C-alpha cells in the first residue's frame, strides 16, 4: 500500500485565515511539488496538535497576559484544518474579553475602538459559530461601521478611535471589507472600494494608507514613497477578499492581478520573502502567500510553498531525538531556528516566535503533497563488516517531509525531495556480529530493513 494512504485526502478549506502581522491567475508553470494528485495531511495535523497544546485557558499566552490577536490567528488557522472544537473554545474565550482586545479600556482609553481588531474579531465570531452582531455582548458590525469614514476624500477608509492615535492600515481594511461584506452591511461597498484603491497597477497592495487624510488622492501609486509593495499585506488582502464572498467583477479583477503578482514573487524552491517589510524568506510569509494563492485556485504554487514550510517542521524521532522531540509539529520561522532549538529546545524567550510561525504556516500545509510511493528503505548490501558504512536509499517520503533513518550507534536526518524521489544516506554499522535493524521513521509511520553485520 502506498505511503500516501496513511494521510492522503484534502483538508477542508474554508478561506478563513487571518493573521497577526498585519479565482486568481495560476502560475505559468506548475511546480514540481504539485505533481502529486493527493495531499499529505500529516504536517497540518501535527502542527495543529502542537499549537493547540500551547494554549492556556483557550488563549495564546503573551508577555503581559493573553495575546488575543495571536489567539485569533490560531483559531482561524485551526478552522482551516477542521479543528472546530478548539476554534469554538477560542471564540468563547476571546468573546469573554472582547473589549480588552478591540479597545484600549485596559489602558484607560475609555470609549476607544480599534477598527482592524474589531474586524478581525468579527471574523473569529463568524468561524467559531458566534454572531458578530452580538459577540461577548458587543455588536462588532455596528462598532466597525462607526469606524468607516463617510466623507471624501477618505470615504470607506477605516479609522481608529483612540487617544493614542490612528494605527489603521491596509491589512485592517481587508479585514473590515471581509466582515462588512459578510454582514451585508450598507458600509461594505465603501470599505471594499477603498481597499481596492490600495492596489497598485503592478497588482500588489501597499501596507499603509496615505498619511494625510485630506490629500485628494488616497490610492496606491506605483513608484511613490508610500506605495511600496508589501508581500504580507497583499497575501492577507487576497485571503480576506476571497473569504468575503464578494463576487463582483471589480473584486475578481483585483484578485487576478494580486494572484499574478504573488505568483511572480515565489522563488524556485517555493519560498517567499525579500519584498517590502518581509525581509528574508521565512515560514510566516511563505505560509501566508501560499495560502492566499491556494485560496484563489493556484494550488500548484500553494503546494510548492507547503513543501518549503514543511522542511522547517522538524521530526526528531527514534535515534534522531533532540531537545525538539517533545515539540513534534512545531514550525520554525527559519532553518537556523531549528538548529538552535535542537540543542536548547524552544526556550521561553523564543516560544512566541515558534507559536506565530506555526499559526501562520499551518493553513498552507493543507496543500502539502503526498508521496505516490510506499515508505521503505533499502541498503546497498545485505551483509557488511562492523564499522563500515552502508548506503541506504529511502523511498516514499513526501516532498519536504522530515524523517530519521537509523541503526544502533548511528542516524541521519532526511528530508523528502521536491520530486518525491529516493533519499540516500550512509550509516556506520555497529560493532559485533549480529543482524542489525535499520529503521526509517516519519512523524506517523515506520519502515525497516536488516543488515547482517559480520
């Protein structure tokens, strides 16, 4: 039976993810990872299990108490992978403290409302089975409508009401457009229109609005200082517009242009990064962009992104055990974080980074391709001398999948190839004459072979 049978099958995609940081055009060429006809749900399942275990009283811990924004990210990511009971639990926990999240009441800012947070909470209310018009005793739709400007030149633009200033941006605008469209609000059209004005001709969305609210032009302008391309803002806007259900020609055209721009930013290895505020390639931005592309139909690009992310999800089992073994399923922000944590583990200081990386990478893992081969390993020799090296070929590893091949006294960590081909490694045979067992172990399966050591 093929290795794919253990986890194959598409996970439920509900176009519901929104993150803390802030039907389109397919890629011109299908990435290698997209060749698999099925997906491997192991990576998403393991990430879901780990991130659920990080919750405290159904909320993500933060430096100064619960982190409501990250809690929502986790809930919306889990909603993508079918973990509805936890989604409902997080929804209830955030709802019970809703004013602490959407306003500055905890800081003495009585009467304030942060538009982006309000819109994001509305998304959580909806996916967790709640009612955005009565969530924790608050009508989030009305509160949000009050934060949508009604006068030109900023008609439709969201604004924060706070003594600390207005921090609203394009990401919050995309949440607002989604929430108001889903609520069939009379302010939805204005919010969507203003959001679409933040898309430059090149297809990307900028992150920040025009600073002056009296400036005649409030639109993104290619080449302007305040209109730099932003990868994460573009990805989140695509996610939210796709989730909104707005089927207008204007929105479809915007998604087509944004999808084409996003696909053009993907590196040959599947990663995204080095655009705007994103910095170097990382699992946060790669997960976001891949999820956005998958949500508008570009599953080939999503699969390649999922493979790159999965390579940063260590599986240190059997003789490959390390300080990360107890955190099976966690996704590292970048490869260097894996190497460090294998020695020190996920420290208190770095735990927040791992939580955010896992929450943001989780949804794209629903497109992680499966292997079309059965899991097995084969040695280059059935007999070998002690203390000599034997080459083993391992088959059936899904693209990007982490595994461990080992014999007594030696091990090698493996990563499945993008094309699903065999992965080779040499192991030193132990001392003594005996029939030695060689194990190939993944997160959820094991294969073995034997070598007679003389």
